[in-house]
C-alpha cells in the first residue's frame, strides 16, 4: 500500500506543478487538500505496518459449564 501511495503523491505533485504554471488556483487548492489527506493516509499506513501481529490462536468450543 505504501508504494502505491507514494506513486499517487508523485503524480499529484506533478499535477500541482502544472496547475501552478497554468495559474489554475482552484486546482492547486484541490490538489493541496488531496495531498493533505494522502499524507495522513501514508502516516496511518506506516503505523499499521509497524504494529505487532496478535496471535489469537485457533478458536475452540467452550466446555459445558456445570449448572446449565
């Protein structure tokens, strides 16, 4: 996921550069908003990669409890 997000960021930066050169101010604002969201997603994905995996084991049926 992280490589794909980096690829998208690279593309957005190129689009932003062109929008600035063409003086498309609304487009620049939209791209900036998208970049902000994208970078938040990158940070979230990076945190998830570092999280340890919890071994939950194999589920087993509970033994019948006395009195039921």
